[in-house]
């Protein structure tokens, strides 16, 4: 696979409201497309939020407005693939703003799955993919959701890996449009919490190996305040 730049920018943004992260992706996308900055990898968490893909059905959200308010959650319809999913604290979100060049979308999704499987392996979690069901699974339970959008060959959105989230929030949706879909997390599989920084470090190492490119971390302030060239 060929990429324009030999490096990838990355940043650990911490807890970011969903709308703010969406606006940031929109700001970065044309800069990546025009070659003004390299591909960008964003690591973050979201406050409690449910997002519905462009082909998803709103009835897969089992809460009304009052139920969302009681649980401090928001709801957004978005342009990624897939149906409904949950994001919240303790879940590692990884957004990819990558120019695909000659890489097909299906293969890119497979690469994301491979990255997660490789990342979980040193934590003694044996994960796998299931044909026809994007994401990553452990013993038939979903541990990672994947959903991307592509505009002019530049990807947006990415994946959500359940590290230490409150899994009860999944009970208020039909995850991925499937009632009673079993979900799990690293915490549930290991019986203890795992540092998100440890997972980010492992994931970053696998990104460099998979894409054969150097990952350069930029500060949160630089990503948000960088004086992007016009």
C-alpha cells in the first residue's frame, strides 16, 4: 500500500464531547486531502453518547429523550457505516483521518480489525473477526465496534474498543442493530481495569508495524490550536 507521507500524526486528546471531535475531524480532513498535513490518528474518550450510522434505524435506541437525560447521554445520527453504538468513559476511541490512496475501504476495515486483535494479544485476550460482521469479538461477544466514512478517499470515524466502560449503557440499545447482542470489555475479560495509556501504546506500536510508517505524537494543544496553513 502506498501513502504520500512517511509519517502519521497522533494525539491523545483525553475526554472530548462528541460534537467537538466531529468538528475537529471536519477541520483535519481537507488538510489531509490536500497534503498539507500527514494522516492523523486521534485517541480519545467521549462522555456518554449514542451514535447511529447513516443506514441505522432509530428504533434501535431504546431510550427516549427523558431516558437519555436521566443517564447523562446524548444521541447523534452520523454519516459513518454501521447501525447504533455506545461511546463513553473507559472506552478507547480511535479516529483515523487517512488518505486511502490505492487502498480499498473493505481492506482498510480489515486492517483496523487486525490492529485491535494484535493490540489485545499481549494482554492475554484472544480476539477474532467474524466474517460479515465488522468489528472484533471475544468468545462470541463484541469488544470493539468499527464504523468509518470516506469522503474523497479520506477516512473519518474509526473504532471503539471497550477497555473499562460501564457496559450497562449497551442495554439501552440494540447494539449494531441486533437485539441482545453480547458485548464485553477488557476489564470483564481480565477481571481488572487496564490503563488506557497502556492500550494506546500497544495500539500505536501496531499501527507503525502495519503501515510501516513512523507515528509522531502531537500535543492536544497543538492539534486544537495548530495554525493550519491556508
